[in-house]
């Protein structure tokens, strides 16, 4: 599509927005978060960043991008928060959790004091809390499990820490799970539920950018969940991140991927064990040349 056609307004826009603006935004997003956007995401960018222009009082996308490039720390975080996608649910891709349960039981049989799990794209918390529920269901109260849950978006991490959700979020869960792990709101909190403290004590939330050269983590991990996040990265970025997972996993650790993701481009480091569940390839660590 010629640039002049791409630069045409789609109806009466509130802010001036061109394809050049879109290109500058996606380059910034890729540089700072590793996220790749296709041309089809031009309208999504306008919709999400228009809110930031209203908040900042800036009148055009070009001026906003110039402001962003001056790197005010607070606005950078707001930009990342606006541009990241946070679709999640409790026990999403349910086939993974029996695999996780069996894996934790096997780790325990090896007399490991604590089982360490990392949820690398925690979003609003449903995934790490599902991991915590799985741990309590197989070990009972106060299981020997620690879960680190990270995300790039500080806004969703705050929601996750609080652990309060609309009741509709749990309507597909088994009634026994709901009774055991959630408190129902009353009065002004009617229609809301809160994750019980027992689960919240198992999970530590912190901000982490998978694009950062160094991660503030305490390995080794018995399992890493990296589900439905790699689809936003190009193959080069994916491989870079997967290589960094290698030294963080125990030799018998597992890596859980999303249903639409495959790591065949990293077969030197990970081999498929089951449905979107990977284990370290032979000699993966020796092949992993990290700076």
C-alpha cells in the first residue's frame, strides 16, 4: 500500500496520526520490549495511545513520540502498559496443570526442600494463582512451593498483587475450588471475589522485561511458564529469550508454552516432551553461548 494511502485519515480522527508515526511507535516498542507489530496493528496503536495523548495533553502523535524519545521514565512505563496485551484466565490451557502437578510430585520425591516455579508473563495474576492452587491441591496447606510471577506491565501486576476479580472470572471453575480458594464480596464488593491469603502467600510478583540483558531472579527453577507471550516477538527475540531460560532451569526442569507457540527454532536448547511442554535438549547448557 503506498504511503499516501496509508497516511490518509480513517474518518475524523481526534489526533493527527500517519503511517510514519505508526512505524516510529513500533520501532520503539520492539527496541524496548521486543514486541513486533505487523501493519495490521496500525489502528490498535492509535486506539491505545490516544489515551496517553489525552492524559499528557499532547495534540499529535508525532509530538507524543518526540516526548517519549526524550525518555521520561514514568511515561515510558505508561507507554509499555498501554501497548501490552493481557488476555488470561484461571486454568487457561488446562492440560498443563496435571503435567505440572505430576512434575512437582516427582521433584518432591527427590527430597527437594522447595519447588521453585517461574511464571514469566503473569498479567493480572490468574496464571500464577492457578499454579498455586495446583500446588495446594497436591501438597495441602503451606506447600513446599515458591512461585515468582513477573510481567512487563506494572498496572496488571498491581491487580495481581491485590488478587480481587469480578465473579465472572471464576464461574467456570469447579465449585469446590471456588469454595476453597476464593472469598466472595458482600455489600459494595458484591459481584467480586478475592484470592485467599493462602495462595497469595505462595506468589511473589515483580516487574521484569524479558528483553532486559539481566534478570533479577534466583534460579534454578523446576518449571517455567512462558505461555502466549512469544507470539508477540520475532524469531530472533524468541531465540534470545529461550537461550536465557536454559541456565535458569534445573536439568530435569520443564518449560510450558502457549497453545499457538512452538519452539522448533530453538531445538538445540529445548525438545518437545508433550503438548506444548518442553524439556532441555541434550547438552543445551554447553551450546548456550550467552554474553
